C-alpha cells in the first residue's frame, strides 16, 4: 500500500463523514419543523378545549338559573 492509496482512502472517508453529517442535519431540521408544527397545533387544540369547557360552565349556570326561576314561578303560582 502506498501513500496515494492512503490519501485517497482518507479523502473518501472524510467525504463520507461530512456527507452523512449534512444529511443528518437536514433530517434533524425537518423533524424539528414538524415538531414545532405539532406543538402549535396542540396549543390551538388546547385553546379550543378551554373555550368549550368555559361554554359548558356558562350553560350549566344558565340551566341552574332557569330552574330556580321556574321554581319561584311555580311556588308563586301556588300561593
């Protein structure tokens, strides 16, 4: 084995290493972008759930108020 073969092997190994590293960086960037998108969607979904829960709380309060009014009206009609 002579120096030319060793240098060519080192150049090939270095190229393979950097090519692999660049490919991994691109894949990491893609995964990070997808993860950020999922986080944003999860945040929006959480906000929708909070709005829905708040609406349910308000509807429950309205139902209780209506039942109390009906009881007072019914009690007043029987007096």
